[in-house]
């Protein structure tokens, strides 16, 4: 039996650090006028998008963990695997922004988003598998449309990077917006369940 | 139902990191004499002010969360929105200090303070709205003079940046001092309330 | 009596920061093409290995602390000693990667791994000593083959650095893989023990 | 009433970050040979000393907080004041090390140690004042010889910086060693006290 508390605390710590050190990519410019900020605008745009993605992952992770009753060794490693992909976001976010959204930058950003999505999916799968068939999370997820659509949209975004980075950008923003829209599946299921 | 504990832990983590990485803007000078520290003085002044602001936000956030009984999805996102503005403080603080308080630097610092204040206000509003009418926080805040005066003073400071940055500086320091003065509204209300 | 909770929280915090700031060694390249990432590949390989090591330490630490019933002053300092060695991993990892696995780089990386392993061993020893003879951890560890093999393999890797860094690399990867393979000794022992 | 838990969590977070980001002052050298590490040796020495100081503060803070039964607004700000001084340690530590222990570097390091000691003293005083006269901490501290000797030794170290930095270095190391020696005053007092 492993306490899920410490898993949550560690994940919170890592996500809090990722979301905060990203801002270090916004290097303080040496000039002090408004135009000196101009070169930072793409990095800043990239920062906002990445901030939202980390916030979404924290949010979804938090909801998912609420339903968890026990943590196995493989769940723990699946969680580490997720944190690995998320830890690369400050780097790919900075690179994409600093080079004004080149094909390679946008491509790599998409790859990291896709890697994180797959890692999250694996984590979710292992949690469901390790709990009984009446497990609240499986009921709450239902068909899990968002979870299934995201990787597809990321892949479209990744391939588009070689033709038109605007399509890629649209895909990555679209997925973020899709997850930002309130989604009370787990909250509702938890409220129904009297055991919690 | 969401546990407010994890929201607090995540917020604590982000604020702890913000308050600490700000010191990384104090780049270690290559010379080892006292005069080599001189160029760092404005950055240091800027650091002290920003440190106090983050401490105030932590303090107020902590008090506010003590009264909260449940956390909704929108409260969570309002909290993330607040953290976004606060995460920009190390950058604007470093930029303002390194360029010796130019108009643009002081202006942007004020904009970020204003953004954080508005985000805090929205968070507070959503918390009050989601709780009943006898909610302890609404009683504790009363007319919330400080909360209402701060954005006005920030706006005066932001506009003054184009004419006289000393006025701006005075405004930003004044708001910080105003919040530093002990304010026991919530503590008193909590003590009165026998349910806590 | 010292609460082990705060020891765990502090350790989690430090490990979360170590695992995350390592990514800062991946300096964003100025060019925006795929070939601009090439020089980063060895640093990235080094990053992955170090990430896995920190994850293993977190995992093992977590399991060990579950069995702990009280924390003495010397346990606390042994823990700090472990954190000291682990805090050097981002530095040696970055150095080893950036200089493409020179003898000195690989040697120093091995020294830090060895230092951490010894520190962990000391911590484990102090915990066992401070608990009774029926202490669950001593039973769970049994002969502790992995714990005893690791320092030996590190030393082989450290010495090999002067002849053939591929042997060193193999040793360091091998130890990581050895620990990644599920190992349920403590979990099993905890489940047997009805007191927990 | 304020929960001391969140004060501890925030302090843990800040100390964990301080102790970890200090290692970022150890800039990865571009050469990959052993001699390329040589210029880093003074920074590394400085890092070890600072690591021990932060560990001591964490340790003492942890013990002190165990005795605390309630946290007032002024205790909270005294704690922030302590964190402010400690947050400067990575900077002064890096500066002192990088410039090979110049007078100014050693002087400033001493000033920050002194500032932190005074801040700790104020925090301790406010905690004792806010609790009753039978408060366990006052009994545990007794004459508090270490607490009183430290600032005196720091001041000697600070003044010596102008004549002989070896005396300063000795003082700063001596105080660290003095605190490292086990000191069970609070632990003993807590064990005696049946209320805990």
C-alpha cells in the first residue's frame, strides 16, 4: 500500500516548478523601452499557451487522483513518465517562441504535447485497471471523447508543421480551449458516489 | 467536491518558487569589490518590493482560503489566473530594476500588479458567490476598502509612469505598506464563528 | 519526537526541484532548425538517465519512509547528506553531457552516484538501528542484493572511465535498469504487517 | 486562528528551493577535463557551507514549530523576514565563491548570516511572547547559549573580513559546526511534556 498523498505532493511540486521556471525563458532585455520587449512577444505567447497546458494537466491529474484508492508501483512509474514529458515543456516552449515558430520548433512542441497525452492515457489506463470494475473513474470518463480527440489533433498539428504552422498553432490552441471548457464528469460522478 | 488542500499546496509551491527565483535576477557580478555591487542596487530595491508583494499575496490568499468550504472548477481556474499574473513578477521586477526604473519598466510593473489585483478580486468574488449568504468571508471583508483602493492606486501609478516615475514608485510602495499594516478582519470573523 | 511528515515534504520538495531544474541545462539553441538540436543530444541523453535516477531515489525513499515510525536527529542529518549528493546531479549531468562524455565528466558523474548510494545506505542503516529488531524494514530488505551491488557497479564504472567510457556508461545504465525492475519487498512486508 | 501547517509548508518550499538553486551558481564549465573544474572549487566550498546553513535553519525551524500552538499575524511576517535573509544566501554564496573570498564577498556573506540570525531571534521571541509562561519552547531554550553566541561570532567574522578573511572563514564554519553538534533541548522538553 502506497500513500497517494505523497504522489500528489511530488506531482504538485514538479508542476509548480515547471509552470514557474518557464518564465525564466523570458530573459530580461537590456534596453528599457517598450520596443525592447518586442522580440519577447512570441516567447510570451508561447509561455501563455504552455502555462495553460500545465494548468490543465494539474487540474485533470487532481481530479483523477481524487478517485484513486490505492497506488501501485506501475502507477507511480507511469506518473513519473508523465512528469518527464511535462518537464520538457519549458524547453520546447522557449525554443518555439525564441525562433518565431519555425517548422522544427512547432513540430517538437507538438511531439512533447503528444508524448504527455500518451503518458497521461497510460497512467489513466493503469489506474482503471488496478481498481475494480465499479470504479468511479471508468464511469466518469464514459467514452472519454476529449481524451481520444487530443492525440489525433496533436498529430494533425505535428504533420501540419511541415506545410503550414498556422494549422499546427490552431490545433494546439484548440485542444487547450477544449479542455478549458468546464467538464464536470468526475465531479458529478464523485457527488453521486456516497462512499466519498 | 474538490479538496482545497491540494489547491493550497499548489499555490504555496508556485508562490514559494516565484519568491525564490526572483533572487536569480541578482546576477553574481564578476568583480569582488563593494563597488561591483553598485549596479545591483536598483535590482535589489526592486527585489525587496516584489518580495513583499508576493508575501502579501501569500498571506491574504492563506486567510481567504481558511474560510473556504468547497472549491469549484471556476475557483480553481480563477486561482490559476492569479498565479499567472504573479508568475510575471520576477520578469517585470528584474526588467524595472536592471534598467533603473524607466517609464516602460515602471509601467509594466504596474500593469502586472494591476492584473494580479484584478485576478485576486475575481477569485474572491467567485468564492463568495459559491458560498451561502451567511458566508464568513463576506462578513469579514465588509466594505473591503483596501481591496477597492489598491487597483485605483495602481492605475494612478501606471499613468504617472509617463510623467514622473517617483509618483508611480510612491504608489506601489504605498499599497504594499497599506497591506503590511495588520488587518485582522478575517481572523476576527473566524474567531467569532463557532463552526471553525 | 519529530514528525516524519515534514521530513518527507522537504525531501519531496528538494527532489521535485532537482528533477525539474536539470532541464535548465538544456539551453534553448539560437537556431530554429532540427540540426540546431544536434549538439543537445548528449545533454538530453544525460538528462534522461539523471531523471530516472532521481525518480528511483524518490521511489525508494518513499517506500523506506513508509516503514519509519520515528525520526531522530541523526536520521534527519543523514537525509540532508543524501540530498546534498543528489543536489549535485544537475551539475554533473550537465557537465557530462555538454562535453560529450569525457573521462573526467563520466568519472565525476559516477562519484556523485556513488556518494548518493553511500548516503542512502547510511540513512537506511540509521533508520534500522533506531527501530526495534522486529522492524519491518530490516525484514523487507533481506539480503538487500541491489543495495549492495550498486556501489560495486558504480566503482567499476568510475574506474572504467579512465579506460573505456562505454563500460562506465553501461554500468550506470545497468544499475538504473536494475532498480526500475519492480521490486515489491517493502510493499509485501507492509501488507503482511497488520499494524499498518 | 491560522493553521501552522501552511506556514510550515511554505517555509519548507522556500528552503527546499533555496538549497537547490544554489547549485545553479556552479556553472557547467565548457572544457571537459579535471582542470576545468579547478576554478569552481571555491564556489563549491562556498556551496557546501551554505548548504549546511540552510539545513541547520530548516532543522531548527522545524523543531521550533513543533512547539507552536498558534500562529499570529506578526509571527507570519517575522517568518517572511527570516525567509528574505535566507533567500539572499545563494547570491552572497555565489559572489563570495566566484571572487575567491575577497573582503567584500566575505563581509556581505557575514552580513546575510547575521541578518538571518537576528530574524530568527525575532521570530523566536514573538513565538514565545504569544504563548503562555509555561510554554515548552521557553523551557527548552533555557539560556539559549548557541543562539546568543552566533550573532557575536558573526560580527567578529564580519569585522575580521577587513583584516584577515581566514578568521572570518573560521567563525562562519565554527558557528555551523556548533549547530551541527546534536542538541536535544527541544526534543527532550517535548518528550517530557505529556500534552504532545
